[in-house]
């Protein structure tokens, strides 16, 4: 592995993911832009490179075993990986009334938001283990907090998206336990209510603001926290 830090951001062709890639690239890192759509991925890489970022494209569909394996092989060929940001996610569309829920919508949210994170994390763990300061950042949401839901602070009723983030939080903690004897720091980041196509651009925060927590968690010192759930204001109640 070279001395240059290398990161991979999934779902990085637009929105928060793009801004995470831009933020990490601004630090002088080499950044893999993970995305399914070839044209959008290429356009994002070109834009990042024009901004001075050492960016490269990584064809990646987090719901597909072969695609994820190929992405891991690509990073291996490039010299390894130091930081994985699991950002790719979907809402499944709204509204999401539990009583009239379409189970396929729930399955699709879980496939990307949970199973995709597990699939991608497992594929890249061998590379991360070889890094001097490996980090995993899982992009969650405050709507995944059961504490905030009970306090009425977690957005609209959502049978697919919100529970998928609660599930992601729980899954992340299992990785924290499993990797407790390693130097891999694993944390959850909440970007806040960001204006993206995920919510019809109804959010009040910019993608750059939403990306800040991921950049912070990706650049933690070696004695930084692991197993945390954070937004810009600090720790979020589980």
C-alpha cells in the first residue's frame, strides 16, 4: 500500500456521497467513487478531478455479490484501502404507511441500506485490516434512533426507511464487537436533513453540510472513538 490514504465512498456520484468524496479528496487522499451508473460515475470523477481531487471510478452495485467482489479486486490492484464509507442508500419512496405497506419496498430498502453494507464491508475487510489506520463510516440517520422516535423527533412514519437505519445501527455495533481487537474504528454518521433527491430536495441542509460528519469520522485519530453514533452536534441516542 502506498503512503497516500485511499478511501472508497459508495453511492458517491451525487448528493452527500459526492461531497464526502470531495471532502476527503481535499485532504489529498485518493478517493474511489463507487456508483452503479457508468455515466454518472464518470461525470462525478471528471468533476472531482477538475477540482483537483485524485479521484477514480469504482463500478459498484452494493446489492450484487459479483459487483462488490470486482470492486474489492480493483482496490486490491490499486494498492489497498484505508477508509470505507458506506453511503449508498435508498428510502424506498414515500409515504410508508405500515398498515398498507408493500413488502417489496421494505425488502428493497433492507437490500441496499443493510445487506449492501454487510456485503461491502465484508468484501473490503481484508484490505482494511492491512491499513495502518483503517476506518469504516456507515451513514445512518437520526430516524434510525429509537430514542428520537420515542421522543417524536424522527420524521414521518416510515415502515421501510427508518427501520432499515435502526437495523444498520444494530448491525454496525455487531461489527464493533467482532473487530474490537483490531485497529479498525467503526462509527455511524448522521448527515441531518439534507436536500437531496432522496427526499425530493425538501431538506434544509446542503450536501456539503451533510458530508461533514462522514469526513470527521473518516479522519479520526488512532485513539478516536469506535462504536459511536454521531451527528454534527455530538452523540445521538440509540
